[in-house]
C-alpha cells in the first residue's frame, strides 16, 4: 500500500543529500547563523561613547563628570573645548551623547539650589537615545539627592534625609533584563521558518523544471503520497535543525529552557506543518524556481516584521494587528519564549498550538487541492 510513498521518500532523500553543498546549507548554515544572530540581536546599551563640554570647570562640575566616568554605562571619550566641536562628533557617529555644563553651574547649584545641565543625544536610534536619557536621568537624580543632603548639612548642622519612596523591583524570567534572553528563542523560530519554507518552495517547481513532473503523473503515486513524500524529508530536517539550534541556545548562549522539551518538539511539529505547507503551496503556484524564491522572500519579510519578533504587536495599528493572526511565526514565537523562559506548558500555550494546527491544516489542504489541479 505504501510502496509508492516509500520509493518517493528514497528519491527525495537521495536528491537532497547527494549534493555536498545542500548538506552544508541544511546543517552547517543554521548553526553558523544561530551563532552570528545570537550575538547580533542584542539591544542592550553599555559603554555609551560620550563627550563632555565643561565650561564651568568647578569642583561640582568635575564631580558630576566623575559620576559619568565611574558609571558602567558611559565612557568619556572626548573633552570638548569649543561649541563647534559638538556637531562633527555626532555627525561622524564618534559619540552618542554630549553633556554640556555651562559657566556658573556651581554658583547656581550652591546659591539657588538648582542648575541646568544640557544633554545632547543622537536621536537617529530612538531606542538607544531613550536608554541614554534614562541612564542620565538616574545618574543626575542621584547627584541632585547628594547635593541636597549636603545643603541640609550646612543649614542644620546634621544630616536630615528627606522622606523618599524605596521601590523594590523584581524581574521574573529574565532577572538581569538581558535582551539576548528575549531574542535568541525568536532566532530559533526565524531560522526554522526560513530554512523549511525555502527548501519546500523549490520542491514541486524543481520537478517541473527538470522534466520529471510528467513522469510522476503517469506513475501510480497519488497526490497525497506525492505531498507526503515531499513533506516528510523536510520535516525531519526541520526537527533536526530545531534540536541543533536549541542546543546552541542553551549551552552556548546560556538561555535556560525551563519548560518541557517534549512540548517544544510537539509545538515545533505544528509549526513545521504550517511552514512546510506554505512552502509547498508557493512551489505549486510558481512556474520557475526563481519565481518560487522571490515569492518566498516576499512572504518571509512581512512574516518576520508582523510576528512581534522585532516590533511589539500591541504598538501596531489595529488593522495590522488583525493581519498578524495569519502569521504562524507569531504563534510559535509565543510558544518558544514561553517554554524557554517561563517554563509554561500546554495549559497556557494551547491557543497558540490550536492556531498553528488550524493554519497548518488549511495550508496543506490548499496545497493538495492546488497540486491536484496541476495534475489534471
């Protein structure tokens, strides 16, 4: 009964593994990309290059500059003597921020109890600019508090600390708030999607181009056997890629996997069912491998942007948020982050699993229907 399927699988495995370059693409490339992307996807801001323009050069201004120098978040790389030096430093990306302390800073601070300090930030990268502003605000707040306590010492002869609120914060699942912990699981989902869709999008159209489709039509291979024969090898490769890149995430990047690995593999199966179905559907509607390649990239790019991997879905317009429900990457992203970082199980992730199952069923059904039409 399954003899045609068996021969179909043997043919596919032979066709995939006979080319050494294809073997490298299937197994070496995902590992290299995981290592590169794992280091690249990092939005943490440390050692911000900063220039100082101190026109006051007083004890108080030098103390403020010293606070920046001692901070682990800033690195004073330039000391400016003229105002005209500021713009070239920022234009050439030499520094990310400039602190300007005007003349009379200490006199205003000791006399009026307040003195302005200007922070000039390169706003091209809004994320980095916001973080630099937050770091600077925190540093200057502590400086202001210390100055206030010294002022109280001088006025009352004894320290009387003002009432203040002490916030005790605790970050769950990512104690040190490292961006790599958030992005690396997403890289796993992205690599699996790219590899499986690219491979399967060439599967049927390649048979058309090399002239073997007509031979397959006259064989006793049924449509569902042909589709399974194309799916199963790539599904096995997809599972192997998931395992390999997950090992790299855990043992190389120290990303904890707090959930059940079996649930991860089960969810990966649902995800692969969807991505493989999309790839095969692209292959059935394409006339050439070039068309299939271009269509694949036209799908992968918006799928990545709309998944929440780069930009939060809640920040998107409502119409775009509805479109994201058609993106399988969105659902697997929630699943893989939940399993890796939160350790949650099926009782929490079942809506995403159900969505992947539904999308996979629909795409495979459309693929089978489309392939039947091409056989007629």
